C-alpha cells in the first residue's frame, strides 16, 4: 500500500509539472502550482493530525487514497480533452495535497497498531528503503511514460497506483474488523479541534527528549536544505559535470538512504540510543560530509560523500520514526506527526531562499562548507542537552522486560 501510493504520487507529479509548463510555457504558473501544493499541505497538517487521533485510521487511509484517485482521474480527463484551465488544476492540486498530508500522518500513526513493537524498526526500515527505491524508479518512469505515450498516461498510472493502495486499505479495514482488533482511539467528535491542536503542542512541550529531538530535526532540515537543494549547481559549477553525474548523485543518495533505513532496522537496540544516534548521524556525519563536499570538490569525493550522507539520513530517520511511534501515546500520535510535519515544511522555503542568496554572495562550495560547519556546531550544542543525549526510544514494554 505504501509503495504503490508513493509510486503513483511520484509518476503523477512528474506528469503534472510537465503538462503545466507544456501548456502555459510559464515558470510562474509552475511556481503557482507548487505554492498551492505547499500551502495546502501546511494548512491541512494540524487538522489532519486531529482527525488521525479522532477517526478510525484504517478508514482515513482508504479515504485519502480514494480522494487521490478522484483527483488524478480528473487530471486524466482534463488532459485527454485538452480542457486545461490553471485555476481548475490549482483546485485539484490543493485537494490532492491535502489528501496526501492526511495519508502521511495516518500512515506514520497506524503502523505501530498493526506491527509488533519488536518488529517496528524493521518495518520502518523496509518501508523507508522501499520509498527511496520507488522514488528513484518512479521519477524515471514518469519521464519515460511522457515520452512513449504522452502525459495523460502518467495520470492513468497514478489512478491505478492509488486505486491499488485503496484496495489494500480496504483489506486492512476488513481484516481488523473480522478479528475484532481495535487499532485506533475512540471517536471524539464532540471535542473542539483548536483545543486538541493546542493539547498536542502542550503535550510535546512536556516531553523534553522528544521536543529536543524535534528541534534537532528542524535545525538539521533547515541547514541541510540550504546547499542540497542546489546540487545541480554544485555538479555543474564545482564539479564541471553534466546531467549524467547529477542523476548518478541523486540515485546514489537514494540508494544510501534505503540502505541506511534497512541497516537501522537490523541494528539491535539502536532506538535505545535515539538521541545519540540522531546527533551522530544527522549532525556529525551530515555536517562532516557536507563540509568535505565544499572543501574538496571532486567526482569521487562527491559520490562517496553523498552515499555516506544518504546512509546517515536513512539510519537517523528510521531511529527517529521508530522512537516517536514507540514513545508517543496512541491517542496523541496523529497530532505529534502533524506538528513534526509542520516544522519540516516551515523550514523548507526559508532554507531555499537563504541558499540562493548565499550562493550568489559566496559561491556554491563555500555554502557547502558553511552548512557543514553549522551542522557540526549544532551537533555539539545538542550534545550538551541531557534530555536528548539520554533519550531512549524503546517502547515501555522493553524497559519492563529488563527489570
């Protein structure tokens, strides 16, 4: 289910960007569609977290996939009939992005309900590595479908992929209903949504370790995004290479992330040192390798460092996700992942803006060096925070079994 919906999203996204530019020949219109996507995601994030904690999560998975099917079906019809109107496309994108954000929070929150705690890290490793592989393949597939059969086929592919994911979601609903397994909290329809959102923030503030981990992730995402969004400039200006090496770097980054996710799943007891691993793999490893990329711009160094960054991200992300799924109470899980998602989205656009300005002022290699140094400095600061340094991401039953 996770992989078919991800592949559908990636292929259809390639088709969407292509058709918007092909019809309008306007970079501004492409930007409008991208802004609509981001704005919808940010606006829906917190309400989606409340819904995940209120409503049967299996039904939310089914609902979000069905909505995505409907959106891509409409894009298919518009493309085939040549009835392209930007405002209509923007409306569809807004709905599609909202469904995607609901799916993201739900999928993170529901996994501990259907996978035993002892297998959670492995399940996350398989899922996250699968994401990386599917992303790489699906991006190429989207371009190939456009060349071979036209952009409409990318949307048809998306309909099929989301449709298959909807069938898997329906199976989850059916299976757990037959076994009478309750996997979500009781429905809380009479509560005020605003108060529930505030309750989620207040709960996170009381959890010093998780709060500090979320802040570390925010800092990392911001600083890491400053140079890496402009990898194409690094390849062309610093390495003096072309599209082939750029593609190879993206592919090896994805491969490293997948391998790191699987490795974390096999690292017995890694989540017991969640804070230390996050500092090491996000801050120290990521910072050192970013600095190296700026200091020694060469093809061999670039491929090796990007692979190492991918591995570090894969390990760190798996440990963070598993720890959050273990530590956050079932009735608060949706709101936690919504808050985390909001922090990630908020850091993205400013990082890109800062990166563009800095590259103009000091050059791409200096930006990599600066970002690497900032990450190393951040890792040092967070290493002195006891709540993060001692964070144990294992489920309570693991602690009980050791007594």
